[in-house]
C-alpha cells in the first residue's frame, strides 16, 4: 500500500492563521507609522513656532509656541477642528502660518467635502488675505495666486478622506468575502458528512439487516435449510465488506465514486435478497441517465429491500425498471402484506430521508407511501441531457 504523505501535517490552517495575524497587526502598524510621522512633524513645527514667537515676544513667546503647537499637531487626527482653531489663533496673532495649513489638511481628511472643511478654508483665507502685499492694479492676480496655498491642503485632505473610505469599503468587502468563504466551507463539510452517512447507511444497513434476518431464521428453520441460510449470510457478509471498501475508497480518492454500483448491479442485489424478491419488469430500452442517477436508483432498491425485510417479513417484493411516457427512468419497489410480525432489527431512522436526499441530488423525484396491500417506493429520474 502506498503510504506516501500519510503522516504529512495539513498545511491549510497555517496560512489562515498567518492571514488573521497580519489582519490584526495591520491597524497597529499603520498607527505606529502615523504617530512617528506626527512626532517628527510636531518637532519641526514646534521648533519653527518657538523661534518665531521668541523673536517677537521673547522667551515667554517661545514657551507659548511649544505649549500650543506640539499638542495641536499630535492631536490633529483626533480633533482636527481644535488644531485648526489653534492655527487660526496663531495666524490672527501674526505668527507662524505653517500650523494652520497642516490643520486645514487634517480637517479636510477627516470631514471630506463637509461644510466644516469649507468653513475652515474660508476662515484661513480671510485671515491670510490681509497679510498679502499687493498693488491695486494687481490685486486680482495676487488674490488668485495666493488661493493656491489654501486649496492645496484642502484638496490633499479630501483625497486622503476619499482614499480612507475606499480602503475601508474594500476591507469590509474582504471580510464579507472571507465570512462567505468560511460559510461555504462549513456547508461543504456538512454536505460531505451527510454524503458519507448516506453511503455508510446504504452499505451497512442493508447487508447487516439481511444477516440479522437470516441469523434469526436459523432458529426456526429445519435442518435442511440451514445451509441455504448460512450461504445467504456468507454472501451478504462478503458483499458488505466489498461495498464498505468501496465507500472507504470514495473517501480517499476523488474519482472512486464512479465505481459504485449502478443499474447493472440491481439484478445481483435482488438475487442476494432473502424471501420472495423478483425483478417483475425491466424494459429493454431503458433511458440513459447520469452516473449519479444510476447510483441513486441502486441505493433506492437496496434501501427499499432492507425496509421490506424488516417491516414486512415474508411479503412478496417486486422491483420494476421502466421508462415512462416522458422518457424518464422509473424505479418501483413494492411489497405486499407481511406473513409474519415485523422484526426487531434496529434501524438508523434515516433510511427514507437519506433515500430522498440522494434522489433529489441526482435530479429525480421520490414518492413513498402505503397502498392497499402493502408499501411502495417509486423513484423517477430524468434522462441525461444529450449533446446538441
């Protein structure tokens, strides 16, 4: 047996953990860069303010420049309007103009095209305009030219605001896509578990039920029939082991399910069934259905025979494989009235449910119910689509 890779550790969860770790650390890394930049900017602007205010107002002016500028720059992202107010106050006192432009950029980055941004820009322009020296004949040119220093921080701030929104939306979409991917993975795992449960039920329940019924019959049959019952038990045990190996191969190989029994396996299934079980009718020209439909048809007959043996022991069972007027494959299993009380062989309780799920997944339709003298299971499968 090839055991290559049997001891390998799955590599799937590790990338997921790394991705989650990066996603958790990303905001902190961004904040660290922002704090470092703001600290350098605060040192630069505080130095300029201290020098300018020291020249105009002496040492007290330098201290005031440090106390006003440093906190205003460091808190400009959280409270941009407060920083803008400090910058406007310093501009009104005819001191440094750098802080007010930084504050205007932060305001636009926070509020975008809000009225707060335009009101701040208007206030800066109103205080900045009287500082300009211009001749009357050139006033329009000077006004337009000096509008640029006010517009630049506004426009760059708006660009940052829009970019932040886009990045946020992309992050939300990525998180939504990741949640949907996880949900799909969970659904796939659940569906695979149900498929495995159906396979195990179909393989084990039928064969073991036959073994249990025949074992119970050994206590009441004559000596001449013991060998026949023992042969049925032997064949059922061998078939159960063979089909169980098929299920395990399905779990190990992606394409192993193609070897599961189909319509050709139904006659052998009927031959191995105990009691009066016959293939009542099989059309010569059965419609061509898909591989999934053939497997489902086989499992329907298998489960129906199991139920008939448990709930209607001794009753005649008839199986038919025909084509209806629409060209669909119709599989019918019907049993008559039992000749003895139902057996006490325990069941899983999921036989009919698993049968219905399997038929539905194959594109078919299942009907079950009591009839006048027994019980009928009827499955209908559409023909496989043809090319062209």
